[in-house]
């Protein structure tokens, strides 16, 4: 697809961390009258996940249609009691592409459902980077002292219908694949007919519309990344916004390993006098995540890009603000998995008001939890670290070669 198309007439509310996101999501589910469609990478059945699941069950008992999709790697364990409750209340759910017996040895399995989307009654859209997971819990690292730093948005306006249509199509493909595997051809026809009927049905967009102080003229776009029609839309949207920057580029990203084109865009922006600041995940989480990104630092620092590493807990945000006029909040990291393999979703917003709110949040995070990476210190890091960086970067490049991707 071509240039990102922005549409006006949106109310968009920025939600920071699960402390704001989960109550808003549960409240919207409890208030819904017809349908909930939810997609997530991780649905962790801790206290937070149980609260979301309970809200879905309450809605299903009222006769609400519930469609839930969880990634097969991000969500491997669904407790038996919830499987039973979902069945009893008619909640329909799928795990997207669970690992087979060969696991990660099959490169096709590296393609994941990483987007976090929820459409309620076709009048409210949630989109961002927040999984269904307690802010203080990490599946691999246990309980943390500080909350995970992340964002989502709550949207009302024309984009909600667009998101609903895309989620409907995705669900129909999942059902089709399931039915083909089970050789239930009759169910395939029924699924496609149901998708057609739901798509053409009219659901009021005035239900439960919350009051908002946001400008009604806010322009926004839903930008997806998949392996079919939208292979590089998110990357192109970033490059275009960076290329048009005149004063400032401010990016917070958890897994930062951008391809050559985005790296060059950031370097060129810095060299023409734009203030470029990156707030990146500074804590060691995974070998590849930590070490493969370090070779990129040198070129950035040499060009005058300021890099800050988040020092308090886990940074999971995937957001950016440019010139306090353009902003994005979504699920896409600036790394090969997000930009080349995973299904992702970002909301792009053209609004000085919204951009200012997000910029202030990032500015505060830099001031309170950001540690500036000094070029002289980084260049003199221990030799063993440089070796590990080289190995991780090489493994990443090899992985991309095996998937047939160019980066």
C-alpha cells in the first residue's frame, strides 16, 4: 500500500501502563452491548489476566459476542478452568500459530501475532504495546520492583470501523484455516457467510461514547504490518516522518535494531541539525536483544544522536514524537522481528495536543530514568562485550537470511 492516509474526527486518549489501560479496557467491556474483538501477543492468566478474562465472561453471559486471539508463543498456557468457562459461555478463541514439534527450527514459525488490538461495539478501539500482563510481572524474569513502561491509546472515530473490518478478515482466515485442517468444508462456507453478514451489519457508533477533552479534529491513521499487503508500511511511515523532521525526533523503543534505511534517516536528521533522542531498553533481558543492538549505537552516537537507556525496570514502549505534531503509539519495535516478520499495529496521530502529551511523558522518563550513553565510554567498553555484540549481530543477520528477508 502507498502513503499513509490520515482521517480526521477522532477522540484519542493516551493511556500509560496497565494502571490506566486495564481499568479502561474492563470498563469498556462491561459497558458493551454487542461485540468484543480482542487480539494480543501475551494473555497471562495472573491477577490482571484473570480480571480481563472475567470481564469477557461477564459480557458473554449477557449475550455479547466475544472473539479472542492470542499468539501461540506469547500465550502458551491457558488454564483449564478458563478453557471450560470460555466454552460454557460461548467465547470463541484461537491461538495463532502454536509451535509445532520442531519449534523455532522452522523459520516460518518466527512470524508472530504481536499486535495488541481491541474493538468494542465498533465504536471504541484500543491499540498499543501493552499485553494482558501485570505491570510488575515478567514471564521470564519474575516480579519486578518497577512497573513496565508502556503505552496504549483509546480511540473513537473513523479508524474504529477500519480496525474492526481488518480484525474480522483476520478472524475469518483463522477459522478457514482451522476448518480446512479439520476438513469441515461446510463450516468453511458458514464461516465466510458469517463474516460477510457481520461485516455488512450496522452497529451503532454512538453507544457508550465517553466524554473527552481531546480535540474532535484530531487526525489519525491505523498502520498495520503483515506478510501480505502491508510488508513495510510501519517502517515507511517512520522514515517519512523522520525525513520531514525540522526540530526534534524523540523515540522510545524496547528492541531497537532498525534497518539501514531508518538508521540513515535518523543519522541524516541529526546531521542537518534536528535534535534526535532515543530512549531505549537498557536492562539485559535477552542475549540478542541486548547485544545485537550495540553495533548500531556507534554510528548513531558519531552523528550526534543522543541515546538514553531506561534504567528503572523494563521499557516496553514503542512510541515516537516528531516536531510535536506527529506521534505514534503501537506494538511495533524497530527491529527485524517487528518490521519484517510479526503482525503489528500502530496508531499514527497528527495533533500538536496529543504529541505534546506524549512528549511530556517521554521527557519525564528521560529526566528521571534515562542514563545518557557517552560515546567515549561506549567506545571503550570491554573487549568481551564487543565480541558478544559482533556474535549477536551476526546471528541476527544469519536468521534473516534463513527467512529470506533483506534488512
